[in-house]
C-alpha cells in the first residue's frame, strides 16, 4: 500500500514538472483510483516496486530534459538499476529511453553522460548476479529463464487489448489519445517521453508469449499524465 501511495505522489511530481501542478494533481487522482494500479499494488507483487522505480526514472529523465543537468541523467541510470532489481523485465524500459533520445533532437545529451548513466545502472544491478554466483552453482535460474522464453502462450493474442484497458479505464485511454491528437501539431519532447514509455512495454509484452495481467503496469503513470 505504501509503495502504491508513493507512486501516486511521484506521478504528481512528474505531471507538475512536465506541465503544471494542476496536471500533476489530476494525474495523481487518476492513478489513485485506477483499478489497475490499486489492485496490483495491493497484491504484494514485484510489479508494485517496479512501477514505483520506473516512474521515478521517468521523473528523473524529465528533470534532465528540462534542465540539461547531467546529474539527473546519472540519477536516472541508478533508477533504471533499481527498476531492474525490483523485477528483471524492467530492463526493457532501456528501449524506451533509447527511443526517446534518438527521436528527440531538442533534448541534447552527451555520449559520455549516457555512458556514465549506463555504468551506474550496471553497478546497481551487479549485486543480483554476484549474489547468485556466490550462492553456489545452481542452474535453476537459467532453466527458468529459458522456460519463460519458450513456454507455450498462456493467453490469446488479444489478452491485453480486451483485459487491461478496462482495468486502466476506457475513458482515461480515450482522453489521453484524444489529447495527443488535438495537440499533434504542438507536440514536444514531453509527449515523446510519455509515449515511448507506453509503446515499448506494450509492444514487448504483446510479442512475449507469456502474458500476465500485471505486466503492463508501468504504462499506467504516463497514461494518467497524458489523460490529465
């Protein structure tokens, strides 16, 4: 519950720095009563901490884009490391970060700052493989990883299209899409950051054969901000 509430506050801060405090307040209210976020964060699953740290990383990236201060980018690397430690699938959001920088020419980033941010992410992640190595020679983790890659699909391909939107809120999704359409000519790096944070997980888990109800939770905060 505490993790879910802290995530709501983080979304408030995200919406406030991206747009204004009113957007932040409304985004926080949307997330606070969103069934998808409430249900999953009350189930004591890894996805609760995952969405907290991924939203924190999103906030830190927004601070970097706003200020140009590389310390925020370095902090985002630490945030991505924490996201991975919460749940390994969080690493796919590196793809969202890459897509954002690659397609946002208005946000200047130096290669050395990107490299340092990546190194900090790796340092945060290192305790995980090191602890496995020091624990002894077990290949259970490797077997589980291979099983996840090649196991049979547990849901039909339309699972996310039919189940998750209802949990997020059809109206929330509709308003977010409508807003993007109405502001298509005025779009900035802000919308690109939020959109790629949604697109990458959706595409990845749609392709991934194993589909879980909670897997797309990291898209809830950016959707709440876009709708707000």
